C-alpha cells in the first residue's frame, strides 16, 4: 500500500457520495499549489493525466 492510499481512502469515505465538476477540481488544485508550491509539478502531472485520459494511445 502506498502512503497516498490513506488519503485516497479518506477522500472516498468522506466525500465519495458527492459529485464535483472539473472546474471545481481545477480550482481546488490551484488553491493547493498556491498553499504548497513544492507540489506544483506533481499536481500539473495529475491534471494533465486526467485531461488526457480519453486520448487514443499513439
């Protein structure tokens, strides 16, 4: 189990029934990076990965 699994499990337990838009998610990620600039690269990678999930593999 990765350390991040605990946070993901907490997220699913606490907010798993909610529905959010990607606009809302992007704003929360911007706020997180503003508060924690050291995480800019991982957040950028996650956002790019989510944005491109449906792209055809080349």
